[in-house]
C-alpha cells in the first residue's frame, strides 16, 4: 500500500512537473541589445506610463521605452541624480518614482525630467553630511514611505511634506543592521528582510522580530536578500546561504518551511503570473519553483544556445503588465524571458548537437508518407525529422544505415511523385532516385545515364502522364519517360528556338491543366504537353514585362505556383510577384498591393484560407486578398532568418506550412498565428529646434515641461524649423511598429511613414495647428487613440495685431490725407473750369459788344461820309470868305477826324483777333506833325492859347504808318490840352 501511495505521489509530482514545464515551452531569453551598460542591474520597475526604469550598480538610472534608452547620471548640475549607484526604485500610489541610492533618496520630476534630492540626513543630526544608503522603499497604509537603509535603521517619510523621521525600536539599534528588502501584505503589515533575519513593522508602527514558530522560541535570523508574498499570503525569503524559506507568521496557522534549492545567494525573487516563484541567484542561474518549493526548471547560461540565460548571476527580476519577465544580470545588462516569438516553430543546426540539422542552409523541405520531414541542406546531405519524438536521422556518405546510396552533400531539391518515389537533385552529382518501398538510392548522372546532360539539378515536377520534368543548370529542360524508363533532353526545334535546351532553369511546374511552366534566368516559358505532334513552347517573357522598358536585371524567375482558382503565380528576382490569368491571358504585377514590399519572391504557397504566403529576402509575407492587406514577419517574430531559399516550401495535409532558409526551417499553422494584442501606446520622446533637442526652461526654449508632459506649445517666428519625435511603447515588436502623423491646419491627410519616428516641419505660417500621431502594431492594426500636440506659431512683430492696427492707422491717415489733396485739387479744377466758362462768357459778351460797335460804326460812317463829301465840295468853292473857309476847313478836319475815329472803332474788332497790320510808307515827319497840331488851333484860339511848334529839323523823312502815328500823336497832344483845360477850370474856381 505504501508503495502504491509512493508511486502515485511520484506520478502526480511527475505530471505536475510536466504540466508546469509545459507552460514555459518555447520561452526564450532575449538580450536587450540596445542597453548602454553591462554593469550589474540592481532594480527594474515599470511605471503607469509603461516605461521600464532600470537601476544599475555604478552607471546611474535608465528609462527604456522599447526603442530608446535615456540615461540619468550623477553630475554637479542641479536636477541630476545624487549618485550612480542605484539600489532601489519604487512607484507610490500617485505614480511618483522614488530612487534609493548609496547617497540617500531622490524623487523624479516628470514635468522637468530631473530629480530632487530628499533630505533625510537631518534626521540623524542637523547638518549631517555622511551618505545614507537607501536599499529598499515601500509605502505603508498611511501613504508614508518606509525606507530601509544600511546601518541607519528605518526611516518614515511623509510624502506631502517630505519630512523624514526615524522609526524607533530596540530591534533597529544594531549598528551593522542592513535592511535589504521589504514587502507589504494585504493587511498593511510591512516585512523587512535584513542581515539579522525577518522583521515586522505592524500597523501601530512598532518593529519586532519574526520567529520561526508561533511560540516565539527561535527567531528567524537568516541573512535575507529578498522577499515576496504570494497570492496565498505566504512570505518567500531568498537568503544568502540557506536557500529559500516559506513562512506564514499567523497565530492560528503558523507555517515555516525551508527549501535548499541552492547554496548560493538568492539575489532576487518574484511571484510569476503563471503561479510560480522565480528566483535569480548568484552564479547558479534562474530557478522556477512551485508553491511546494520544488524546482521545476533551472535555467543556466549555455554558450551553444543563443536563447539561453545570458548570465548565471541574476541580480534583479520584474514581471511587467504584459506578463513579461525582465532580468537584470550581473555583467550582461538587461534581458527578457518571454514567449514573444511564439508564432513560428523552428528547426536549426546547433553546435555540438547531433539532434539538430546537419547544416543550417536548407534548400528543400517535404513530408513523406510516414509523416517525417525530409530536409535537404547544402553541405550536409539529407535530414529526416520525426515531428512526434523530435528526433533526427542524418543521411549522408558517412551514415548509410537508414537510407543507402545517397552520398551527395549538396542537395538542391527533393520531390515525391504520385507513386511516393523520392527524387533528389544534387548540385554536382546528378539525380538520386529512391523507389517506394526500398531503402537504397539509385544515382543517375551524365556518365551512367544516356539523355541526362547535366549533373546540376534544381527542380522536379510531374505531369498527368507520370512524366517527371527536370530543370537543370545550363543544360536546360529534361524529362523522365516513365514508360521507357529513360531520360530525355528537350532539344527539339521548339526548345532550341527558345534556347530552353541550354537554359539555366530555376523552377519547373506542371499546373492543373497539364501545362508546364518553366522559369529560367532569362524569363518565363510555357510548354503545352497535350499536343499530339509534339511539345509547343511559348515565350512569355515579353508579355510578362511589357510595361517594363528594361527587364534584363529583373527577368529571372525564381518560383512558380498555382492557386485553387487556377491562377498562376510567378516570383521574380527583382520585380516582385506576378500572376497570370488563364482566361484573359494577362499578367498582373503586385508591387502596388498594400504593404507588400518583397522584390525577391523565392517561394509561394497558399494556406487553407486562401491567403498567399511569400518567402524572400526580407522574411515571410502574408497576402490577405479578402482584406487587401499584407503582413510581414521577420526574425523579430521568431523566424530563424530573414533570407529564405528558392522553392524551399511545403504544405502538409494539416495545412501547416514549412519554409527553408539560410539558417534552418520555420514551420507553423497559419490559423495559429497570433495577432498583436493592441497598438502600442504613443508618447512624444523629443522636441528639436533646428535639429537640436531643447529642454524645459533653457534659453529661448518654448518648453515649460518636457515634451512628453506638454499638451500645447508656442513658437515664435524665428523657430521655423522644428522636429517632433514620437515612440510607441512596445517591448516585443518595437522595430515593427508603424506610425502615421499629420499636422491639422497644414495637411489634409495622414502621412503613413512606416517605422519612422520623426516629423519635421519648416517655415509654417503663423497660426494654430494640431500635430496628431497614431501607431499600429506589428500586424498593422491601427490604434483609435491619437497623440495630440497643439502648436501655436506667433507672427513676427510686423505681423502682430498691434502692427496691423498701426498699419491700419497709417493707411487711414494716408487715405484722409490723399483724399484731402484730391478734394483740394478737385475744387481747384472746378474753379479753373468755372473761370474758363466765365472767360468764355466774357469773351462772347465782348464779341457781341465789338459787333455792336462795329455795326454802330458802320451806321455813323455812312452819314458822316455824306457830310464830308459836300463839305469838301464847298471848300473847293472859291466864293467863300476866308473866315468861313477857315471855319469850314476846321469842320472838315473834325469831320475827317471823326471819320478816322469811326474807322478805329471798326478796326478795334480786328485788334481783338490780331488782324491789324502796319501800313508803313515814307513820309515827311515835320510837316505831318504840323498838320496834326493844326487840329487844335481853333480850340486853342477859342481859349486864348497860343500853340507853337518848334523842330530842330526843317525836314525829316521816315518810314511810318501815318494812321497809327496820327492816332497816338492826337492822344499825346490831347493830354496837355486837357491839362490846360483843367488848370483853367481850377483858376476859375
């Protein structure tokens, strides 16, 4: 009975171990290559924003977002850390980050991205300046921080006032007391791990020793490195020399157990979300322990396994929000233990491990009727892999036990025909044929086989008549006639005309319509196999590349495949993927398919859902035609390599796909490929002006807070070139994050920029903008949450509102001023026009007056002429007395003068129009003057005035106008006469 119980117990333990280990299947240790230091990592923690904070032993503190490391070190500048030796990092309930160093305590300021040193030294003595090492930090139920130190006991810090005080207790009085770790249970009791055992800080603030039993007979005095409380309330203690201790110090249910899982220090301990206790040790690797203290798995570093533990000294452990385990090594930096690459299974060639591929360079993979994988590789021969027991059988010239006759090491392809015969094509030894049911390969080569012209075999395919078509290097196309059991070289006229008899053939493929497709380095050919008279060869290259002007560099055909809808898919080396529609007889290129970027299409196959899987030089790509979407997978997703071999692909009856690459085989079920859970959380990582990062409160800096904490930013017109950097926090596939951004107010649509994490803008116009960014995960699922930053660009002073008010005032003034000038000029113009009109009217009036005088003058001249003419006749009479004659003569002279005056009136009109001209003639001036004076003799005599004429000359001749001279002479002589008359009148008065 006891034996049965023992066997059952062992069985259940065994089953439990198997199940437990199963939870860690395919987990891998990954090193975070971007880390900047290999110094020991003492603490790891993740804040509520998703950042991982890493404390080191000598190189300060690091913040990691999955892409970038931001380092914080001690220096003399204000706001720096107080030391580079970080011992503890802690997040309080308000997401404040506290850092314990060998020189005290610091608080991280998120807004300014710097640190504030908290003064706890004054608690010892006012002005105390010796360093106090803070080794552990925890928050009690009252919101105060409890600080465990080396040699200074326990401190309590009020977070609101930042005032510290010492926790008084006899237990803490030891001068060499080292408080190394702390943990708080659900009730709020704080447990302290020290070099003097386990201490308890109760809810009343009292510190007491914890004992191994409820009767307090033996205190727990082991040197404790670390503590954790599991979900059942048990406290797990990682000790320096005594392994692992589990204790539950409750009065009614007191438990204490010691598990000697290691003789080395347990430097770190956590409870995994998978219900394990995980311990990091000093030089004894990583231990996975169940709740019974049993070691389920021990991980050690192996130089032969790239995915093993990176160092056997694990100083710190932390499980993040996504259940990922972070490891801080002693001398290997930061690592991760998780299952991020669980999308693909792999077969690899491992050093010094016979149960692996012979070489990593896999050229072909196929599954035989027994369910084993036949894997050919270059340099190793043939590997047979049993998927059930995960074992290998190597077939080569040194191992002929399983299959004999196969001595080639460089195998290019494997083919299984409809009769389950195996055909193997080698690089330089021809064809190896294994008939179904036998175990010995038969070799056909150019020496022993008539009709076979090349020993370099690249591809096989079978038609409906059972003929095996063979593509070779340089010597073109062959086929094996199953009726005559002979090899035939295709060198008839149709083949030679198209140079297929000497072609370098990469792929031969017989489709469902019994048409042979031949892919060569010089393009694609189609061979009809149904012609009774012979084979008909059609050159397809020109039709395939008709849209390409030059296709010499892209005409190499690497792969050919037919999908269920009878579409022929062709992979090229340089121009990507093509398909051929048999109904329309047209080719289509898939370079524009959303997200598809592969140019070297090396293998093609469809899954059971109708999606196409493409292998190439940049990993695997899935083409989802239903959703018009492509997804690329690379080494970050678990592929052993990004470079795949030509036509090394196979789909088995279960729908699983197998791809051969330069580093092994990847196989998977497409239905089990997991999508990334969600898009990464975005944050702004940097802000640059003219390609220089700016910090808050720097000279001319527009930032008041760090850019990650900034919602709105204001730039002046001189800050015209700025760059915004953003990052999606993702610790599994950070390199495959995709981003898009746009600037609202400047752009109308999103800029999809792949994995680029920067946006730069130059010379934006003044105004208000909103910068928006969004992210997508590795599977291309875009987040609905957008990151936004409001940007206000101020105008230069000459474009401000005050400047525009000034411009408006000046403009109004100028308008008024020029309007005034215009009005004055208008008035002046109107006055000139009025004056002109007045002048015209006056001229018209004068003309009328002149016309009137002219008419009157005509009326006067006629009767005057009638007076003068008889008077002249009388004067010619000799019968008149002298007195009467003289008087009549005077009358005649006056009449003649009056006639001349009338003529002058008539000439006045001519004077107005400048029509009067001088009529000069030669006259005797003295006599002429005497005649004029004679006009006044009678009047002078009547007034008793004597007029005398004196002249220096007796005669004076000159050219003059008599009329004009007479006129002005009369005026001249009239003036003194009038003067005399006036004087006489005055004398009479």
